[in-house]
C-alpha cells in the first residue's frame, strides 16, 4: 500500500472569462472595506482600473512590485498599507506583484485577493520569498496564502508571446518538481501530470496565435494546477537553483526557470524514474530519460533562450552559484553533489541539451 499525506489549501478559486467583474462581490465576501491595490509599474493601468471599479473601497494603489521582492520594497509597501488604513490587499499581476502582497501579509496578516495576469502560480501557494544582500530567502506561512484567486483568462491576452512562453514553462517547472518532491502524493501527482499536458499543449499555440481564447484558458488552467502542486508539496533542486540564480544574480525569474528545467529534470531522472516517466509521458515520450531532452525541445519550440548566458548570468558566477546551492540544499531524490551541480550549471550557461 502506498502511504502518503495530503493537505489541501483553503483558497477560494473563481475561474471564468471576465472573472475580474466579480471583484467587488468577492471583496465583500472577505469582509474587507479598504483594499490596497498592488501592481508593477508596468501594470499600473490595471491597478488604476481596479481602483476605479472599487471606488471608495479602494484605499489606494502601490505600483512598486519588482522581481524577487527586495526587502526594502517590501518594507515600504507595508508602511503604505498601514498609512492608508488598508484591511486587504488586491494583487493584480504576476509573481512579483503577488510576492509583494505576500510580504505585506507576512508582516501584517492582511488577507490577499489575487488576480493573476501571468502563469506564475504563486497565487496558489503559501510560499514567500524575500531578497536581501544578494540572497533570496524563502519560507512557508499560511498567512501569505491568498484567500481568493480570480482567474480571468481575458487578462492574459495582452501578455506578449515570449513572456507567455517563459511564464508558462515556469509554471510547468512547479508541476515537474512536484512529481519528485520528498512529500509527493498521488493527488498532487495527478494534478501535476495534467498540468504538464495542458501547458505543453497550449503554449505552442499561444506563441503562434496569442489571441487564441481557448488556449489562453487552457494555459491558465494548467498554471492553476501547477501552482496548486507547488503549494501542496516541498521544493527540491530546481527551485533551490533558480532561487539562487535569481536572488544572487538578479536573473529574470521565468526565463531562469525555463532555462534550468531541462537540466534539473535530467539530473533526477535515474533517482526518480517513475516521476520523470510521468513528465516524459505528458510530453509525448515513453522513458524517464527523455524528460529533460523533451523539455529542452519544448523551449526550442517556444523560442525560449536555452542559455543562462543569454539572460545575464556571468560565467564567473557559476562557482558561487554552485557553492550557494549546495550549502543549504532542499531535499532531492538524487544527492546534491557539488561537482555535478557545477557541471549542470555550465551546461545551462552554454545552452546545451542535457546529457
């Protein structure tokens, strides 16, 4: 008999075309009276639109979210929430914005209502991340889990094809790692395999036809599943490496996950053959050893850069990255060996297919 523990997360999910229109009603269900609206500077127009819709129930807009949630940005946002007497945060955007909402919730316990506009998946997890002194610290706390998530596929239509592709593979990485997590379970494994299948089907169509409503919906569905997977089980080698590369070298989040995923999957395929067989199967393969190369081929098909060098990683930083990743490793099916990790990073820096 297979033994496992499964703990569901208590998030209310509303998934439909035009779900943003339900925002006032969902805010009322939370019992909130003054919402601070969060976004990146680039998505300020969405935050302002939400503020207009909410009227006097909008405490104000904080459009200061940036990648990897620097602690100084988080502290300033917490001060803004206090000064505006907000009793709720609405995070509209991708992982950076939702991450800023989580930082506020961690400090103040304010509830979060998330409206994702990318495929990041952060909205379905109790995981937060803060960057200070070139090191990204992550943790889990139920206070940062959004209470309500509104998935409105229409909000992803304006996401450029290239960003859609990288964001989607970032989501796919959550599902891949959930299959070989130390606390994997059959419920999450079913969701993970379905997520990989949905995203790998939808993303190539979106790259060619960004306005395809059905595939936009299917990709967001896959991202929801992937985020749920990430929130329910622990992280392993892939996320440790990506947190290191992002926090220390300020690499773009989604593109880093996409470039690293084929290599981290291949690193684990012998130690976790059943998990990686499921990955390969969802991508059309038949053997665990195919998972990494198939993920590499998917990146090529989507036009995603395969090389860390192309997204700003300095070659001189590979040794430091390997040292940091091996110093406090996450649980992983294959032991974390410094020589092997350094070789993996070199392959990823060069943009070579895993071997």
